[in-house]
C-alpha cells in the first residue's frame, strides 16, 4: 500500500507486482494492527493536510477519526499520534475494536518542524516513544551586500519561501498560523499586506509578469 505524493493517489501493489488504484485524494499514514484498517488522510485539492480517516482495506469504506486538518498520523502502543496543520502534535488512546478515540486528545508538543511538502520531521517507535525536530519562529529581513540587516516584519512568525515581485516592490510568502497556512503579499517596508489565499494550506508562491 502506498501513496503517490504528487497526485495523492492511493495504490495497492500485489505480490506479483500488479498495481491498482485504491482511492484518489487519499494518503496512507499507517496500517492498524489486524491488517484490515489503515489510517489515511483525505486531502482537499492542492493541500497536504486533511481530515484523518480510518480506511477499510477490503471494502474501501472510510470512517471519520479526526476532523481537523492533519498533516501526518501514526498508531503506536494503543495510542493515535497526529500532527495538525499548525505544527502541533496530539495523542489520544485509540480503541481498535470501535476505531474511536477513547479520551480527549492531549497536546504533546506545539512546535514541530514540517517541510513545505507537508512532511513532519518526526519518528514514532513501536513502544510509544516519539522523536521530533522542534520548529522555531523566524524573522523576515533583508540583508544588503555589505551585510546590513533590515527587518521587514517586526513580529516573528513561521515565514516560508519569500519571493520578490517582478518589479521588486512587494514580497510574497506563506505563513503558518494556528488557523492554517496561507500566502500573504507584503510591501518591502512591511506597511501594507494582502492575504492572497484562504485555503488553509496555501504555500510556496511564485510570481509571473
């Protein structure tokens, strides 16, 4: 079982090498004990996060497990562990028989590193231990050739992939916040700003003339 990350297509490859498409706009995360059910993320168009579902590998039916935007999820030692789109990690006990959470989620960490492609920098072991790289806020600055640093935005944040406009007067970038990730456009002095996307997962802007 595997997912093509570019097209978010869920595949099955048999022992003889035959490949078949199981579902579209679905990304597999983990296979639960018993081998019948899998944790998958149901993606919206052009997003790398979505609701966390339980997928029946025999019938293709799905059940909602975590409705909020999830980037990645794993099962370990009786617990479901997942990372939201705002880089916060949660855990909750999972009842395998009913495939439901047995209690309220507990926040484990609130600052994980997530790549622009939506890959969490973490690893979950079978005994329940989790290792991860913490993320940090950054500043948006310009640096001259002589080494002079000028801050564009006073407030630190999760800024990613800044790009100058063709005329050099504006900067487009994506910002990760608690409500999701979207592209914003700023003037070079930071005095004017415009929100360019409202998908909750807009990122890596590119200008054209």
